C-alpha cells in the first residue's frame, strides 16, 4: 500500500475542518436550550417538515429555523468527547427526494444511535448551515 503526500494532506485538512466546525458549534450552542427555560423550543407537531430540496439548493437561507424530520442513521462521521457527534443521516422529503445529510448531535442530546435506526427529530439549521439535532425519538 502506497500513501501519497496528497492523500495525507487531504485527510489532515478534512480532520482540521471537522474539529473546527465542532468547536465552533460547541462555543455557539454551549448549554443553549438545556436550562429548562423553554428557550425557543416548539413542539415538534407545530414545526414545518425539514425542506430538503431548499436545504440542498440554499442551506444558508434556512439558518436559524427549526424543523421536524424523519431520518435514518447511516453512519458516524466523527466524534469529539464533550462536544458531540457528526452523523450522516438519510433524509427523505414528501416529494420523494432522498439524500444523505450530515447532522450534528451535541453531547447530552438523547440516547446513542446505531446505523439503520429511524428517528423523528427536531432540528435547527445553525451557523455554517450545519443541521443540529435538538431532540429525537425512535419511530
């Protein structure tokens, strides 16, 4: 097996970017909405369904919005203790569009997840257009 400088460089950049995004989210959302004050929480039944087609075309246009979505866990992309996990999930729209999208699961939000499990989630499109899971339950 031959390892090239380019592949090592590419891996290092991806790893640095992932850690940077996780740290930025941790600083931005540290403790947000977990102090029992109801800060911005809306019952999932009153939220709009995550607009997958719009997110894929212009994710920045959805920043700050909360949605509900059904998603199936594909695989974990990364984990940082005390911060959270970046997990690739399969999201489907009512129109039949299906794509894998990275979702950020902050530490302390819900139980662990396994590939193939399906969840109803409340998500927030946060800074850097990262979809952050606020809560979830199996369906």
